[in-house]
C-alpha cells in the first residue's frame, strides 16, 4: 500500500509540477481555463449575494489604486481587463480571483490609511493570483483526499481496529502538517510578491509594513501561528522588512500614482 501511495503521488506530481517566481516547487492539477472559469463564476455569485458600494468617490479611489497595480501584472497571470468591485460591508477583507477579478470590502479601507496601504492589500491579493495559489490549494486538497481514501480502503481491507480513530488522526495530520502550513507559505509568498508589485506600480513598499502594524491592532486574540493558515502579524512584518531593500529599487524607478482617499 505504501508503494501504491508513493506511485500515485509521483504520477500526479509529474503531471502537474511547476515553479513559483520565488523558486518554490508547486503542484498544479487544474487547467488555467478551468481555474479562470471558477474564479469568474465565484465572483458573479458574490456580486449577487453581497451589497455593492454605490459611493462614487470610494469606487473611484479603489479603482485608481487597482488600475495602477494591475498594469504591472504579468500577462501569464491575466491577459485582459480586471474587474474591480467594492463591497459595502464592515469586513476587514479583500481578495483577487483567477480570471481578473478583485473585490475590496469597505471595512478594510478603515485599516488601510492611504493609497500606499491599499496598494499593499491589493498587491498582496493579486500576488496570490500571480503565483497560482488557488490552483495549488485545490490541487493539494485533491491529492490529500485521494491519499485519505486510499488509506481508508487499506484499513478496511485489513480489518484494523479503531479505524475511525486512526482516520481522524490522519485527517488532522493532513490538515496541520500539509494544508495549514501550505496556506502560511502562500501568504508569506504573496506578501513579498505583492510588496514588489506595489513598488513597481509606484507605491511606497514601506507602507506594507505599516499596514501589518495596523492589522495587528485589529486582530487581538488571534490563534497561535501553528494553528493558523496565516503567518503571525510579527512574522509578516519581519519578512516584509527583510525584503524591503529589493522592493525599494523597483519603487525608486517607478512613476508615482495619485489616488485620493475620500475624506482625506
């Protein structure tokens, strides 16, 4: 059974192996077209369910920052126009999806103090798209489920006692040993890719560090990093600070946008 599992994982990996821009090996089993369709479909569903902001000044501000960012996104990530929607909700959140979709909740505009910090948020979210993190997450989930199914079949065939307990433990091992660290890796990668992207777009990359100081004030009582899909705020601050000299070289050479935040 161990041999079968190893061969299965090897065949899948050989068929879907890639490398991120940071040099990290990636497993991607979903075709780009399929992923784009999924992103577009999910975005349309969100627009039907969520309240969309009608505030012209807020929409213009977010669109201005997003336009400056997306001009510097590689064509391999999305070759076309990006749709940007501002959702009128207090969630401190934003996202980007395959297929050229960006969503920003008005709640996060209270944390992002200016265009630089909003650019850090949008750059980070678009960084997930650039690095194909949705594909990786879906692919890793598929592989994990396939492995658990094979393990369950093996335990059933051998009449091993306490199979349910073993499978539950195996499921936790997959979650904390593979899925959750995978999420933390994605977040850290999107942080530095997004910092470079905002810098290339003319936004001061130092703002990404200040943003996470702001985030830390709003995320008290967060779970330990080991049990979280996201790195701790301090880890992100440390990583972005270490990467800052490289990002500043892009910023110094870029044209500087001017996007006015409403009320400032």
